[in-house]
C-alpha cells in the first residue's frame, strides 16, 4: 500500500491522584494537600496510511515496566495499534505520586496505580478516534536561561550535585570548585500539527530539563503544565500539548520554590515562539517505528567505591545511609539482566529515540550527533523506568546518580542501550530510503 496523506489525532485524560496520597521526588514522602494544576496523560496518534504511531506523555515521575506493559496491552486491545508502535514517556514531575519501590512502599496507592493503564489507554483511544488529515510544522527555540548542568566538579576530580550548597561552600571539605561538569542542551523542539484549514490541533514538545522545579505539597505537572497553558492561550483552548523529556538526568532548572513558575514561564515563552515560527514539512510524510527488546547487565553493587554515600553529605550533614545502604542489597537481589525496550520513530525528517532511564545529557548529544535524520530528539523514561543512566565520567566523579540504587544498570548496559537507539535510527532511515 502506498503512503496516503498524514492523519493526526490528539487525546487527553486527567490522572490526578486523590488529595492525601503521598508525593514522590524527595528522600522522604510528602502528603498532598491539593492541586496546583492537574496531572494528565496526553497522546498524539499519527499515521501515513501505512503505519500508525502513538506517543503518550504522562505527568508521572516514572512507571515500572509492568505498569507500562499493562497500559500498552490495554491500548492494543482498545485501538488495534501495534504493541511496538507505542511510546509512553513519563515527564518525571516531582510533584506527582509514588509509583514503585523499593523503599517507602507504604506510600504507594495500589488503587490509583491500578487505574493508570486504563486511563493512559483512554487518551490513546481518544487520539485515534480524532484522527484527521493534518499538516506538520517543525519549530525550535534555543533556551540558554533557566537551567544548568547540576554537577559541580571539585579539585580532587570528583563532583557534587549543585543543590548540596552547604558542603560545596564549606572551604574545608571543598577548598576549590572547578566549575560545572558539563553542558546543557538548549534545544526546545515543537512539532505542531494543524488541520487542513490551518487550525492547530496540538503540539508535541521536547526539552532536556529535569521536571523538579515546583516541588511543593500540591499536585503539579511542573513546567510542562505551564508550557501547555501557554500553548492553549496562544493557539486555542482545545489544543493539546504532549511532552516527552529529553536526556536530562543531570540537567536541572535554575528556579524552584516560590520562583518555580517564573522559571517555567521562560520555557513556555520559548515553546510558544517555536510553535509560532514552525515551518511546514512538505509531504508525503512517512510515519514509521522500530522497536527492540534489549537485555543488559545490572549494576554490580560491589563496584560502588567505599564512602560514596557519606562523601555526598547532602548539604546538611545527613548521610541518608538508611535510604541508600539498603539499596545495595536490593540491587544485589535483582536479576542479573535487566530486560527493557528501545524504540525509534519517525515523522518525516523528525525522529524520536527512546531510553528507559534518566539519561545524562552527554548521551543525548551522542544520539543526536550519530542520527542520520535532520532532526532528532530523545524521549527518556519511555516504556520502562530504569533509573539513572550516568556517563563513565560521572561514575568516576561519584555523583549521587552513580550510587547503587539511583543507578541500577551497569555502565556497559547503558552504553548498549544508547548504541541500540542509534542503530535503530540508522535502520529506520535506511528503510525510508528503500
């Protein structure tokens, strides 16, 4: 069958937990007392008449493979979509509920978690039902303000997280700071889809910044929710914004606490501007997707350097051994191989490569650099939650994300997952040239 015209549909379903459910994103649970803005599952489905693709953005810190697979199975049952053509990417908001252990199991709300697969599937069902002929427009803003590389290097070759200000400003323990350990990724991408009359239907946006600026005691989608508000204000109240975070495991917003919204609005302005100046993509627009199951070795708990937990200090003299020490035993008890998935998808010249963890930005650059597509983004925390994916340099610097527990896949396994993404992008590109 030859390619037909592009069709796109959007769907959105609220997934906000009840007030009183425990909130994630810290080393200790917080009790929710209200809602700043609702948590959502939002989807776009695209087809060229030959292949369908569903991309779902979920305002959740992350979902384990079991819940992801339940959601995908529900999606397949409701829509007939191919299992391998579904990408579910979590925003990683730190103002959402707990979704998995191993600690604070009492904070998990089983009824809420059990409801998520059907709610996610409903958003896909809505999007598929809304399919209509559409045009595609690509826009980008380069955002240099409001975010930073969250690792600060010290003279001994190690590093600390930027929020550990007390330890970093202690001249005895940190006599010299040698600057940030790496770069930011300034690309904020927007893919805008319009109906044939030129009215916007929705947008997909991607940005490589940790979603942890709101961090209060009320539910919030954080800065992606503010971006969605701004897109609706600019293009119409029915326009749906689907978000997937880029490789941002070590990139944080600069603004938090009472200033969180001011920082979020910086990103929202950039997103609106990108959507406004987005340029049309000439047809026909090929829609395609490739999926691969990958088995990678887990992290060896014995590889953690002595004193790695206590040296981080967390800025207040609390070492949190009660949290991190048990994780050594937890990871030791995991299967030797972590089985997960990697997906590469295309919408014409625009490609999406997934990663199941919180991927460090340097790996995101590698995927973009090696991709044969003109425009490529990474969608992390997709179809699994495999925790932090640090670089070899970050392991040597002994940052928080390289502790056993926050990191559960071996350095070799991380390399395999990144290489799998680039291999799939290459195969997808070559298939499109045939």
